[in-house]
């Protein structure tokens, strides 16, 4: 065999291996996007306790500004404790700088963080416990967390019965429908429920397909809002059948993508008078590419992964780019988002706000990561929500 022939065979072999590797990464990427995965990591040790404060191992989470929760389990893995921690008091040792994908450096450094200990709500917080970070701060349901009146019932949808919370408010005609994000739960909405209750607004918080306790899809895939909006449509129908004449849709992360789809595709969309979006997915291409970069996925694999997502879900991601569709928007919108969000980049939300300044207000809090605006500035966040709802008339 000539030298040229050998080179060609080696080159062809290398290209084949590279193509196979790229396809494998693309399939893995698509799998992670679409599959329902819920994991809690108990990676934050309690190192010391003092009156009104707790010293924790320094992790990317425990160094976040704002108010959050801690939970812990016993030796059998059963939940036994819950505490609420407030702002950072001090960071002991040089503040570490890690890539965003690093969850914890426990055991690798001597760094730790002292935070205000707001309240131990359940169990006993002790030195030596391994805890997990709770972005929602409060756990349980609206009654156990805040003492709010609520009922739980099953909402009928196209796949079956979906567990739903209803806060009755004052029985008025303007209702809020609150929608959590990808892989989350109804607990994500609880941070704002006292504000909505104080305004007297009846509020529905439905589960949607593939949630814990809700019907699953045959493929067990998230559909990025393309099908999940049907559960929100069912909630809209329920509200309108029980006294609502006006609806406000409120969504976190993928919940934002879901309510945007509902506002565009529901036969009941004329009843929607406003939207509130917290770190919303405005453009799935942009969001998925950002997640690929965070995980150091080669660009070719990421782009192939996007094609696989579209093929598996039988959709066009261009239909989920609301900057491209900005002219279609007709309702006032309040968006919470900022540049600290590594998972859903804020640039598309910023572009959308600039495209429709007549309708959209964008609020940014320094240091607020993905869906953490309330955690960073509770008073400011609640004031913005309250003012937006009151301004709707």
C-alpha cells in the first residue's frame, strides 16, 4: 500500500471515530435535556453553630447571596430536618473561584461560610450533619409553610388527573396560575404565595406531566412546553368555570416557556391580562447551547443534539424563540432575570424587553442566579410583583 493510501485510511478511521464520538455526545446531551432526572446532593456540612448563625462548608450554593433553606436526612435517607438560612455573615479563608459545574469542594479546601440562621423549622440542626441546599427556602405546602388557606384537588387533563393547589383568595374575578420549572415542583411557587394571598388573588398551582405524582408521558420526556401547556390550559378552563374573568400567568424557568405557549395557543388566551416570568426560557436554542457550554460539550455535538431534540419531539425550536416572535405579544409582562443566570442566559430576555418596551419590564437584582431573584431581594421582588398586578387595573 502506498504512503498516500495509508494516510487516507488513517484519516478516514480518525474521522469515523470522531463522528461516532460526536454522535454519542449529542445523544447524551439530548437525553439529559429531555429526561426527567431528580437528584439531591447532601454536600454541605454543618461545621459549627452559634446563636443566630451557622458555619457551613463552602460550596457554590452555600456562597450564594440571599435567603435559602437547608434540609437533611437520617441514616435511612428519610427527611428529618429543615432550616432557613439568611445572608452571609463572613467567608472564612479566601473565597474560592470554581467553574459553575463544580458542586462542592468539601474536603478539598478549608473554606467555609458563616450565614445567619433564621429559623430551624423541623428537626435538630447539629454539627456534623450533611445538608442539601433548598432554593425554594420553604418546604411543604402553603398551609404548613405560611399558614395560608388552600385546598388540594385533582385537575382533569388530557393525560389524567393532576394534583393542584388552590388558594381561594377573596373569591374575586382575577386569578393567577403559577407554573414551576423543569424538574421542579409546586414548591417553587411558594415564595410568592403570601404576596398573592395578601392581594386577595385566587391562585391555582397545578402539576404538569412527568411531575412527581402526576401522569407521565409515554416517552417520559419533557417537551419544553410544547405539550405541557395543555395542563395550564386545563387550569385556565377551571378558573374561568369557577368565577375568573381575567387570568395572570406566572412561570419560572421552563414554566415561563410553558405559559408563553399557553398564552399563544390556548383558546382561552383572550382572558389573559398579564404575565410574570422568572428566569424564563425565551429561546430554547440559546438556553440549550448555554448548557452545552457550561458542560464543555463540543459545539458540533451540541448542534447535533439540538437536531436530535427537534426530531424526537417533532417540533421546530424556532417556534420557541420569543425574540423572533416579539411582534405577536400583546399583554403586559414582568420579567425577573439577570446576567448571573448560567442556565438560562438573560441576553434573550433583555433582547425581548428591548424589542417590546411598550409591554415588558425587566427587573434585575445583582447576584441573582437562576430563579433566585426572590432569594436575593425578597422585599424588592415582592414589591415589583405587587405593583405590576395592581397596575393591571
